[in-house]
C-alpha cells in the first residue's frame, strides 16, 4: 500500500503543478481579454488544483498502517477524497453557472473579447490532454479510482476548453459578444453533470456496494472447484481502495472434523485468490450441509446472481 500511495502522490503532484499553471494563465488572460468563458475555464482548472491537493492528502493518509480504530487500514481515504472531489467540481460549476446567468441578464453593453483569449485556450487544450493522459495512465497502473476520476475530469476539461475555443471563434467571426457568456453557461452545466457522475460512481463503493457481478461468479466458480465445499451463499464484496474484501458462507459434510472443515475453507480462500486479483482478505464461514437459517438476509447466492442476470436480460 505504501508504494501505491507514493505513486498516487507523485501523479497528484504532476497534476497539481500543471493545473496551477493553466489556472493562473486562463484566469489572468481571461480577465485581461474580457472573456468570461476563459475565466470560467480557469476557475474549473483552479478547482482541479484543489482536487490535486485533496489527492495528495489522501495518498499520505491511506499509506498509514492499520490501527485499533481502523483495523481495515486507511484505504477508504481515497474513496472519501473522490467524494470530496465531486463536491468541489459541483461547486465550481454552480459558481460559473450563476456568473453566466447574471452576465446574460445584464442589460449593459458587452465588449468584445480580445484575441489573446484564443491563444491561452489553445494552450490549455494541449496541457490538459497531457495531464489527462498522465492521470489515466497512473490510475490504471495502480487501480486508483481517484486518479481515474481526476483523469475523466481533465478529459472533460479538454471538451470544455474546446467549447470555449469554438465560442470565441464564433464570437470574433459573427461579432456577437453574447456568445461568450452563453458558452460559459453551457460549460457550467457540463461541469455540474461531471460532478454528479463522479459522485454516483463513487457512492457505490462508499456504501460497500459492487457493480461487477462477474466477481461473484468467480467466487462461486472458485467454491465449486474445491472438493467438499458446497452451496456458497451470503457472499459479500466490498472495496477498500484498490483491494477487495470478500465474505461468504459454505456448507460441508457435518461429519467432518473441525480441522478437515478448516482445510476446505483454506482451499476455498486459495481458489478465490487465484481467480480475483487485488484481494485484501477472504473470510470463509463454514456451516454443516443442509443448514437453514431463515433470518439470513445479507449477501448473495448463486441463485440470486442468476435471477438478477435474467431480470437485466443478460
């Protein structure tokens, strides 16, 4: 975990430096050239600076070893950081949206932006493409949802800057300065959409959920591969940073000794670890064959996975 946390920290530092330069350039040039759309693009880049600072703090905290209060370690710091990231992005979009609406409703004459706004926006597109690539690359290499979310955010920033560039071009060609705040408004709506997407995506992990039904199928197939292990049920998977924590019940011959039943459980754990990468822990609870507990209401069984697939037409 320490090596992974350090790698995430380095990727966050790269993104921090790049976004700081782009944010300062766009806000300064946007103010000097009277382009609200460019200023809004700069505000979005400044929110990325805050996001990178959050990522740095999370990478340091998640590297801490487990303790009495956090026996599962501190990997969830990444999940919490990604949640905070979504709120920061939403706030930036909401602020830009309000500024754009106020500007559109302002009856005073509008001044044309200056050509410098075009140049800084083109520079921003090139810079954001490089930063997005670095975040995606590091995120996939280290299975970091936080870095991948940041990469998505920066990829969307490229689209935002492209929209700003198109709006500025049309403003100069058509001589309609009203297009600048209108593009800024559309940019704001896109930023808000991205923030909601990040939040709902990370919310599953925050609530100990899992969208990958294939992981459960791998668990059940692993149990089937172990002689003496049957009826896998109450299976639960939750994610801690990039690692999976697995709980499940199995049934064995009630005539077996405790030692023999334990050996089967160990083999089940090995089978699951062999089928699923990045396992944090596997907890196998052994029950006598035919055991029925009517109050069991947690986790999934092979039958419930099958029914779920039929409902979704898969």
